[in-house]
C-alpha cells in the first residue's frame, strides 16, 4: 500500500511538470506497465483530480483544472523561489495581499524540511525591505480588468483623475502595466477615440462589462513604453531626453522602471526619457548615474548645467 501511495505521488508530480504525457512515457518513468498507469490514473480521479485522457497517436494524459487545488509537488529551487516571492508580496501595492501572503508563507514554512528552512532563513536575515507608501489596488479590480483584457470585453468605470475630477469612462482594455510602484491600465477610450492610461487604484468598475471588441494595435507597438512615457508626463514638472554615454545594459541595471524610458543607441550609448519635479532634482538624479551624458532636451536643463558648471569651477579655484 505504501509503494502504491508513493507511486501515486510520483505520478502526480510528473503530470504537473508538462502539459501531456503518453502512457508509455509515464510507465517508463515510473518503472511499471501501462496497465498500472491506467489503474493509478483512476485512483487519482477517485481522489478528486481531473486527469484527462485521449486515445490515438496524439493521445495521452494531462492534468486538468479540478474543483480544488491539488497538492503542488515542488523541487528545492522552486520552493525557495515561491517563499522569496511571498515575502516580497508581503510589501505589495495590492490591497490586502500582505496578510494573504503571510498566511500562505506561514503554511509553507511549517512544511519545509530543515535544509530549506536554513536557506530561506539566510535570505530573510540578509534582506531589508523598503516600506512602500502610497495608494494600493484592490485585487478584485486587477483580476476583473485582466479578465476583460483576456476576453476582449469593454469596461465601464468611474475614474478619479489627477485633478480630483470624477467621470465615467467606457474603454477597450489592452494591457495592465506595473511600473514597480503603481498599476496602470492602457486602454482605448471609446468616447475620446484615443489611447488613454489610467491608474488602476483610481478605477471603480461598473458591472456588467460591455460588448466584446476587436483588439487594436497598441500605440508605438509597445504598451509598457507608452505607459511609462505617459505616466512620466503626468508626474514630472520637467521632462528631459538625455543621451547617456554607456551601454544600455550598464545604465539599465541602475534604473527602476519608474525612472523613465530607456532605449539603446548603438553599442556604447543609450537614450533616457525621464523627468523631475525641479531642474535641481533632475540634475542630481542624472549625476548619480555616474556616467557621462549629453542633454538633448530641454534647453532649460542645459542652461542649468552650465550655471552649475561655472559655480563648481569657481568653487574649485578655476
């Protein structure tokens, strides 16, 4: 009986590793006959697992979505990845996910063998999270928007803009974009006949959804780039375009997604579209990147840098 139980767990683990298995492949991996595989599949079905099967040359077995979540059989590296992800989610920008993540983390840690507990404890002890501040997003709002994106269904919602004005919008949702600080919805605004970017934490959905639509090509062919550029325009008082004389890989490693839009310009340079609340703050940010740069726009930033250069030169006795 113990041997059968162990084999069932091994069979379940195999079914979770890829979309489909032939009976012969499963029998070979388990060291049993194909008839034993069929019997074991029936035992798993009686336990509540939805295992679909098909005959013929393209037939085989695959694990379907059942009414309850089956036990997940993870290897050591997968367990460490899940635990670290749950710890990171505890400081998330999604409303309520902190408590849910901690509950899941507590359940998982109680089941870990000592060798994994030591590895995860080392990661936890060496990690300090920066507290997040600002608005969070209702997870139900995110999942509802994501479902509408997947099903190409029109969304209707009340939206509070950055000026504090509330209005009703009807949109064709294209993508959710997470910049590392906030969630944004990129959508085609039906009434304005143009692309618009909405902060997800300011969206109050109305039900039911509207009719289905045919997806459009995203602006600039890149949803993330459009959102980052648009979010920066709304958030920054001063916008800037700067050529950084360093490979894009070097600069990209020093930036967060919210810093701006970065694109390569040859092997040894890149262009950053960014901004700041003041020319002084913008200058400090660019200087902190510690790479040579040339300001392409705006002229005001170039003038500010020249004034600073004269001041620094005088301070140094030049």
